[in-house]
């Protein structure tokens, strides 16, 4: 699992908070968590060697109200440059995965995105907005259920 974001940029820290909550709620669970504030190539490197990956991030799609939790496969990503999945300073995750597979790197066949809709992504603050903060525990429970489901 990869938690994306920057906990010093308001709602952008939502991915990290979800992963931290998951660790608190299920301390004995068997899963790996990477905390990243980086984009495509770094994510690709962290998920190499795994069969499945879950990526948690805050996204600003404008399709849902703030705090809305969305789950989808990477292939269904509405905007490949949303959140930390793409960057103007680095390649998108989709491009990084394509390059990795071309180079023979073993990458997950199944990549699931768990995203919390947010708009306060660039304000220096360690606080989440109230609606995003309210979505953290439900998102953590959703991620845990996805982990349990994929372990079957």
C-alpha cells in the first residue's frame, strides 16, 4: 500500500492520515505501507515486486463534494495527472508503469486507488478540513476491507 501526499499541506495529507489510522486500528495486520510525497517513478519503484497495490491519495476531480471517498482501478483514473499520480516535474504513474513493464520489472497486475475528494491541497497546514478529516476513518476501514478481500 502506498499513502501519498504531504501532511504539511492541509488536505493533501489525507492519504498519510488514512494509512496511519489503518495502522492504529489494525496494528497486527499483515500489510506493507509506504508513505510518499512523490510521483510516478517513485511510486512505481515502491510497488515493484508486489502482486497487488492500493494507493491512497487526496484528489481534486470536481466530480464529488469534499470528503467523498472513491475507489477505482488505476485504469479508470479520470485524470492521470491528478494528485501525486502525475506531476509536471515527473512522469505520470501510468507512464512509469508502462516503462517499468517494458524494462521487465515485475509490477502489480491489480492497482486500486482509494481517493478522498479535497480542494485544500496547497495551503501550509497540518490540519485537514473538517469534511476530509471525517472521511479518514471510513477510508481506512475501506482499505482494510480491500486488503482482506484480496487476501482470499
